[in-house]
C-alpha cells in the first residue's frame, strides 16, 4: 500500500527525495562502507545488548 | 540491500559495548501516560491541523476527512510495526537504530536520511503557518514570519530553553482547547450533513465546484500521512520508559489514537460547518472561526494557535538538533563534523547541531510551501515503508523468539 502511495505522489517531490537519497547512498558506498569499523556505529542501550 | 545482517550475528556484535567514558544510559522512569503526553506535546497535533490540513482542504475539499481517515488506517499498521520494532530494539536512536540493527546498516542509513529530510523541513513548514494566525494583530509576510520563528527557535535552542513539563503541558492544553473550540463552532454552525464527507467536492473560488476522486486522495496521501506523523517519536523515549517491552507499544498506539482524534474531529466539524465550499477549499481556518464566533473569540483562537506553532517550532528545533547530535555520536560524518555536532556550549546545548538545523530551516521558509509539503510527504511514506520492510526482519530466525510486543495478523517467516 505504501509503495503504491509513493508512486502516486508529486513527481517533483519524488525527484527531490530520490536525488537526496541517491547522494546519501553514494556517501554510504564511498565513505561509510569502507570505514565500517569506525563510522556509522549504531549504539544500543546497555540493557538491550545481550 | 546488500548489507543485511547475518541473522546468526547477535545484536551485541552490531552494537559494541559503549566505551567507559560514554554517556550513561537514560533512567527508565516514564509510564504510558507520561510518555503519551510528552510525545503528544512534541507532535503538536494542532500545528498539523492548522498548518498542514488547509492544503488538503484546497485540493480535496469535503474529502479531506476521508483522506486523513485512510491515512490514519495506514498509520495504525505502521504503528504496529513501530511498536514491534520499538519493543525489540528500544533505543533513543529511534528508527535508524531499529532498522539498522534488524535489516542492516545501509537500511539504517537510508532511514536516517529520510528522517533527516523530515526533521529539517517540518519546523520550517510549521513556522511558515504562523503569520496566518497572527493576522488579527499584525500583517506579516508568511516567509518572513516563518524565518523569524525559526531564528527565535534557534536562539531558544542555543540557550537550551527547554520547556519544562508545566509549560509544555500548558501549550498542549491550549492546543486542545483551540481544537475543541473549532470543533464546537463547526458542529454548531453545521451547513451540510455527515453524508457530505462521503462525496468529494471542491470549490474553485468562484462559486463553481468540481468533483474529487480517489486518485486525488491517493495523490494527497503523502500529506495525509504527514498530518499524523510524529506518533512514532514515542519510540525515542523507549530508553526512558518503564517496562519498554509493553509500554512502548501502548505509548505509540495511544499517541496515534489521540492525535487522530484531535485532528480528525475538528476537520469533520470544519467540513460540515463551512458556510460554502469556496470557504472550505480556501482552508483559512482563522477566517472560518472569526465568521462563526465573532472577532474576539476568533482572535483568541488564532493567537492560541500562533503560540502553539511557535512552541512547536522551538520544541522541534531543540529535538531535531539532537538527531544531528546523535548522528555525530554514531560517527556518521568525517571526524571534524562528528566533533562539531557533538560540541556543547555553556548552556549544555549542542550549538553547532542547533545552528545546522535552525539556519537552513530559516532559509527553507523561502522555498515554495507546496514543494516542502510534498517532499516531506514522500520522505514520510518512504520512511514508513522502510520501517515496514524492517519489521519483516523481526520475524527472522534470530529475532522471532526474542521477547517483544508482537503485532497482530502479521506473517511469520521461517
């Protein structure tokens, strides 16, 4: 349903959001992914880690 | 999604133990009532009603309530996903922590980006709406008023002027009173029956009307989803809720339910009470209230709304600066940026994060309102979609037996 809703939305807004997402994905591919050990480390509260 | 977690890897491997000098975890001291009220105060449903909903009136006319109703039904399913994930991974990191832990770091990154789009745009959108409700006392350009509210909110954020519980509660009460007054006035000046809610008609401003179909509702669904967006922020409190496995779900669902009531009842009242379809489609709630009640009550309600919007702007800038602060903590950027976003001033406010939210926010007030609304709608729909997909991973082998609130009627993957 949400996927269908997405296809019906304003094209300009879709293009802007897609553009931002593509740039962010490139940042992930070329910067974050090669530095997995030191970047984008998702932290969880201590009582949820086990 | 190439970076999906190996389900055999325990969660702790993804989220390594915090170093000894890391901040201590938050105290679990909130119950469902406290969590719901706090989330509602941040959601500020009245700001959605009085700023975002008028756009829906102009495009959907009498179908506005229908669109919000359908959006709310979708949101119930989304709330189930949030509740399940929020109880499985109760983290103040919210969506990206949940999705990143379950569906992989790349998925978490995409969720973070969609959240960032939403949190950067929404305060500006809300702030732009201020001028309409200040109109009874001062006439000011919406963009200028919006930018001024954003700058004021940024200054408040820099000084860490967090609204205390009492002040936040007072603003919430003011909002609810404004919504209740609008509802009462709308129903007491009813011009058309409830059946009008089931027949989509919109006025064109010159007395003529045109029908509205389901295609228009779908096209506006991004905005309709955006209207109730915010209920999910209850999961940001999941590190502070007592018994999170049970209370996160209850808080999310109660917040959604109350938000829908506070928004939908006045929308129905306005739809049946507007003097004509042109007035309804113009979506000027301030004028409608003044027309129903006389100028004094209209002015009072408008000023209540303006105050609620300004409060919402301050709360959002402060809250959203914490998103950037958290991204620096989670090392999403090059080290100088991570350090900058984590820098606190003498008021213990993350001042660079606050400026990074507030100054672009003031600039965004000069971008066309429709574009901002539509982009936010797309980002919200994409965010919900990613959370829904991630919820499927919560039924994977590694997580399916983990203690958590489980949504009803959901598939069970092997």
